[in-house]
């Protein structure tokens, strides 16, 4: 003890304390390495330097965007063995999209939900769906009374009506406001989009959304190769990565090219209407003028572009 | 500059020196921190699916702990104000311990936010497109990092001056202390704004949450500092005047009273009006549609806070034994209230009225424990370094040996010194 003491009092490092220190350092390093061992299984195939350095969608030059599209297309092809037709589709001039949903017609068949999943390359496992259909008792539009998990051999049920909910593409979107890195924004045609390559995955937008429209990739999305929809665009349905947010974008890769959203096309009862709010002759504009439309949670001031209505001759009986 | 390097080197070395209790404590914390690191590595590989969070309850234990710790960091100001505003100079040296606690707490906060990110590799995006001043999260990034720098500067400067046996230059730290007072309030205010600004979550969308955040923080934080100071007094020869502890006790009493008063006001307003907005409150306090995972937590939390309050008002307030029990009770009570009582219920039911309960997984719990262990570890090291420096045992011209048995030859013998 006393010898040790004297050694220690000398300035500098004694042999004994050096060995002790070295042993401690080696042990510490070994422990840290062991703790980090799970990282060996980390799939780095889609983490490239170019991807890391890629700039925000709005900041990319056309050349950079082309390069990014080519790189993403290659990654998709490598993983899913499908050559995607990946492109960037810009908003059309003089267009502001709106959606109107006829609650008298909807029969709750959830065909829209599945068409959306197929069109937009949503993860099948874990399951991600943009549209949620609520089975509501007649006489109320209180969503807390709605059943999300209704499972009937046949729909519709005479005592209920059905209310599909998806992103409302708000004109005053709380999700856009809260995003710390501007990874989500409102486009000129009113569609709220996400740059999946910019999102940091903080999920603040998901907490802010009053319509529960956003979905987070808690795990690596899984899509069977044969189910991939190769018709894709940068801001809409290209496959997403683990750890980023996604949501309905009014099928912008279709609608900006004059087609209709997948959920509308599949609807067997014609409950869904879509079009340009700025065009007075569009069906949506006519509905807004002639029907008693309403929006969900008007009091939160989000100004949705997604409207609901009942037929005027709707007296609680389905025809 | 070389001097400063040597100072850091000596600080690093001394943090490995201590008696068996110190080594056991640090080893235990290291093991827990490594378990947390291991759990986080798994989370990085498999994604946030390793947590109990879902699209319905999209924030959980990580954000809850983050919120609580912002309060702890802000609470340092409750020692700064008495000393620098009201001139209680006998407590001057203790301020450093509170500021160091703030540093450790902010480090933990930043870690908790980081582990909550889905894509932590993209954090640099914050520097490229920073949605300031629109997003409250960017405000939080600014105030938290600013507060961290302020406190690191103040503590680092004062400790280095003591090490150099130099009188601290007032202008080098005093203005920063004053700024830090306002800044401390701001970190917790901004963190509250994070929640109350969301119109789509009626449970959060209430102005009273902001003052309630501050009140609960100024109860839990000083209570934690009270316990820390007593531990320092017990394990080291550093002087901690009893008056300082009693002053903190008064602060805690007042803050806890205000906190519970605000809670009562909130509950009355919501339940008496009985509007549709109370779904989350009903779920939290009584359960809803057969779901009641949070009910035992919130009642435990309130029972703990009320018991602590009673101890502070009854004659038991004179016994340190009871006061310490009260401190532990209210710290745990407020921790529960921030997590199970504030963050999680806002997600249940979901905005579409769906009830999905949140149950943390073992993996995310380990990550939380790991961060806490890491935070306690760095705080222990801070204190371990600070005490010999402040008492003049470790200075630029004197090497400090704790393991030296002949310590008494160079220093007056003291009871329960670190050695």
C-alpha cells in the first residue's frame, strides 16, 4: 500500500496504473463493441453517399433531380426487380384539387382502401393504409361512436352509414406548420406532399394532424415484388423507407396527368367525386354549389379540401 | 491553451478515481448505459417498431422523458435566482451543482429526442432547411442547445477559474447567468408550446399547460437538487449549508401547491363543462370503453404529489427524513404525470375516435434506462471533478490524489471525504 502510495505521488504514470488503465480501456472498448453488435445486421444497401448528400426537393436543380430519380429508380429495380417508370410530376396551372364524398352512397366496402394500397405501393407488412372507413350509427357524426374494425359478411348494414377518412389536403395544414425541416408542404394545386428523402421521422406532423391522416414507417416496408406498381413519381407513390412519414396525396402522379384517383375509380357506387375547384364547370365545383357539404372538425380551422355531403333526398333510408 | 488541455486531462483522470462505492456506482451505471446502447442498436436495425409506439400513439416514453428532463434542466434557475437576484451569497458555490445538473439534463434531453427520430442520420437537414420560426420544434432546438451552451460556459468558466486560482472576471460570466435565468424559463415554455399549439389535440390545446409545466418543473427540479446536495454533503467534505436546503424546500412547497392548484382548475373546467373535448381526460382518469391502462398511473401520481404536499405543510416538514421522502414522491409523481399523464393520453382516443393503448416494450424501456444511466454518469463525473476543484484540492499547481492514505498530511482530515 505504502509503496503504491509513493509511486502514485510521483508525477507521471506508474507502470501499475498504466496497466490498470490500459486494461480498463480495453475492457471498456470490448463492452461498447459488444453493445453495438446488432448494427452488423444493418442493411446499408439503400444508404448511399449520393442519397445522404441529396438536397431538398425544392432546392434540387433539374439535373440533380434527374440524377436522384435515376438513382431511386435503380434502387427500386434492384430491390423489387421491376423497372419503375419514375418521374417528377409538377402541378398544373390554374388547378386546385378538391374531393367530395357522398355519404348517402358509400356502402363501406373498403374497395377504396385496397385500391389505394395497391396504387401507392403501401407496405403490406406492417400494413399501412391511407384511408380509414368508419361505420357510424345513424343519427350522429360523432366519430367516437364509429367502428373502425367493423367486419360484416355483407355491407352495408341498414342501421349504419359509412364514412371514409383520408388526408384532407388542408389549405391551412397544421402538419406543414410543425415540420422542423420543411419536409412536407402545400403544392400550388393544394396537395400536401412529403419529400420522403428529407423527412427526419420526428412524427410531429402525425401528432398535429386532426384527421389522423399520416402514417409512419415504424419498420422496413414490405411489398411483394409482383405487387409493385411501377407507375410512380417522386412526391407520391415511390416506395418509402423505414423511419419516414407518408400519407394520401390525391394520387398526384395520376391526377396531375388528367386521370382520377385510384380510390375514386374503384368505388362501385360512385360516392367519390374529384376535380378542379377553380373550374366552375367541374363536378366538384357543382357539388359544392348545389349540395349541403360539410367538412370534418371545421372548428380547428384547417380548411380541408375534402368535403362530405348527403343527398338532399336522403331521409335516413338507403335507396 | 496547453494549460487548458492539461486541465481537461486531469479532469478525465480524476473521474476514474474514487473509493469502492464510487466505482460500484459508476460500473453499475456503465452497464445500464451499455444495455441501453445495445437496445438502441437493435432499434436502428429494426426501426421504431421495436417500441410500443403506433400510428395512433405516435409519441411515447422517449418524448415523455424528454419533457420531464427539460423541466429538470430549467429548475436550475431556482438556485440561480436566490443567489444572483436576491444576493444569498452563502449559496454561491451550490449554484454550480444546479447548473451542472442542467447540463446533464439537457444532454439527456437531446439523447431522448435523437432516439425518437426515425431517421437520425438526417439530423443535418435541420441545418439546411430550418423551419424557423414557424415550427415550435425548431424553437426547441434553439433554446435547448442555447441553454446547454450557456450553462456549459458558466460552469466551465467558474470551475476553470477555481482550478487556476483566479478570481472569475465578472463580465465573463455574470451577463450569461442573467441571460440563463430568462433562458431557463424559455426552454420549458417552448417545450409546452410544442404541445399546446396543436389545435387537433384538445387535451393539449389548453393555455394552462404552460404555467403548469413551469410549476411542476420548479417542484421536481429543486427537489432533485435538494437530494443531490444532501448526497454531496454525505459523501464528500463539501459544505452544504442547511439554509440552502430549506430555501429549496420552500420553493418546492410553493411550486407544488401551484401545480396542484392548476391541476384542480384544469379538471374543474373540463369536467364541469363536460364537452366532447374531455375524452382523453376521461380515458386518463377513469378509463374509457373498457380501456384503462393509464388510470392506476395517474392516481398514483396524484397520490404521491398530494402526500408530498401534506408532508411539506404538516409538522413533518421539519424532519429531513420526511422531507426527503416527499422529494422522492413528488419527483416520481411528476415524472409519471409528464409521461402517462400528459404525453400519452393526448393520443387516446385518436383524432378519429379510435382507442389504441400504448404499452412500452422492453427494448425502448432499456433505451430510456440507458440514457438515464448515462446522464447520471456524466453528472456524477461533473460533481466528482467540481468538488476538489472548488475546495482547492485540485488546482493548476497541485495534483490531487484521492487514493493517498497520507492525505491528512497535506489536507486537514475530514469526515466522509471522497477518498
